[in-house]
C-alpha cells in the first residue's frame, strides 16, 4: 500500500481542492502534516486549514500539527521519513497539487514496474510542461530532472537523502555526473546557492543532486496526472505568477500503461527540459551589448529599419515590453506595422494600442507575421513556449537585426 504524505499550512481553498482529488483516487491511508504557525498574520487561515483536515473521513488518517514552524523542506523530509517507517513506497503531496482521477493507478503501475531498477529514483504526476515528440510511443519519459508535482519514490531510494550542498562538489568531480546535472538544467546550482543564502526553502533541488549522484533518473508522465494550482504567487518558493510550467490535467486511468522496459532517454525531451530550465547566462551583458550596438546606429543617424526593408517585412509582432521593445517600436513605426505584443504572462490586454498575447491568450496570432524577440537571451525558452502553444511564426532575434544593420553599413533603405 502506498503511503500518501499530505503537507499543508495556511491555504484553505487550495487545500480543499487537493483533498477532493485525493478522495477521487481512493487512497487508503493519508498522513497529514500541517506546519506550525509562522506568524500571527497567518493564524485565521492556518486554523481554517486545521479544521478542514480534521474533517477528512474517506480514508484512514494520521494528522500531525506541528507546534513550531519547520519550513517547507524540513516538513516534507520529516514527514516522508515518518511514512517510510511504515511503507515501501510513498508520495509527497503539497497543498497546491491537484491529482487527476488516474494518478494513483499510474503511480501503482510505476512503483511495481521499476521497483527493482535502482537507477529509477522517483516518479511524479506531472512533468515540467515538456512538449514530447508527436511520435513518442510511451506513456512516460525518463529525465535527469525531477519534478516535485506529486513526487513519489521507494524507501530504499529515499535512504541516504539529505540536503547536503557538498554533493554538488562531488558531482563536479565526475564528468558523467556533471553532464547529467547540465542536462537537468543550469538553474540547479543557482538554487543550491539561493538555498544556502536562505532565499528559498527547497528539498527538491537537493533531491536532484541526490538522484544524479546515484546516476539515477526520474519518470514523468506524458499526460498530466497532477498539476500545480498554486503558481499565482504566495507559495513558499513561488512568489511570482507564471504560466511557464502549466500542465493540463488530462491523465486518465488505463488498464495497461505503455512503459519502457528499461531506462530510455529521448534526446528531444532532454533538450526541451534544458530550454525550459536553463538560466540565461550573462543576461545583463547581452542586453548591454545590444544596447551599445543600437546606440552606435543612432550616432550614425541610422536605425534598424534597413533589416525589415531588405527582407520585405512590413508587419511584425514584438515579443517583450521592456526597453528594447520600446526602442524597436519607435525605430520602425509606422514604416513597419506592429501587429501586437507577446509576453510570457500579460499584465494588460492592450499595450501601445495593440493586443497583448501570452501563454494563456494566444488565439488570434497571425501565422504569416514574423515575431521579433527582444529578450533574445531567453530565446531557448521562448521557442519552447511557442512550440507548446503551437505558434509557428518566423522568429527573429533582435541582436541579429542590429548586427545585420551594423554590418551592412551604407544608406538607410
């Protein structure tokens, strides 16, 4: 029997939705861990959550309400340690993760299938919003990256896990492990450092280190068997709103899942992971370089209009709303039409008199109009975003435009 460890604190509305999804999955035993009150401002919502979890009657429960605030990471590690004293497989479910009705069925299939393969370190209910190839034949994929969205593992894999930053040093000493870490995303070391500085409270980052140090892999489903509904801000580590990792809750219970017999790595999925999770390197430097090149054009009484004239482009979308987007707008309009703006997550429906599109509102983007990317340092993610939204427009990086005009020289078109 799977031990379900459910972690809550002070978000009653989210907690209710997660409990409803637990009930639909017919878990027999639920261990509920409520972290202790952090400050008086949280008391009302914290006490509401306490009342909600005490009313659960569809499964056998053990409820633990801490007298002190331990923080997210310590709560999960302590709770999982307790559950693993009683179960061979356990799932860590946070208070903002909603399960599809087929989640438990998939988890049972994965726990059984890979229980003897010690290189398979963990499972989850939802990946990172990865777009898998259309011809991919399995219901799950292997990755170097883990997902904490309905994370599960076996007792023997959990053994020895600790939040130890020294593991990062050990990984760097081994070329194979170092390569695996790079494939998991360049943000992992940065999150370790942020954890050491007390900026984030993470256990999952250290699980990635633990997994890679064991030269292990993580399993994620192609469809969404769990999704995070807490990315609107206000979570422990999710302060800003984002659609970046959104997963459609479309996982269905199956009589038989199509699972690889052994670990199977799909290179395109690994590249998708990197596109989504890699940190843009030298972000400020790239911005500064483009800005300097643009200023050089201004000194020569030139602009970037040459590029669009030479390429026969009369209408574009602009990705971004920062300074470079403003420079571009003022440099080319009205010679080049602006069909609209595209961002990761819009804060307004209209900007500069044009419609704004994002990851949730992209219907209406005209396919034959090129998109100029002004934050080109984030080009890999933006291409992933377009792929996820089925946006097939031509993509042009702003630095390529500026370099083209500088290298061309001569008169303005």
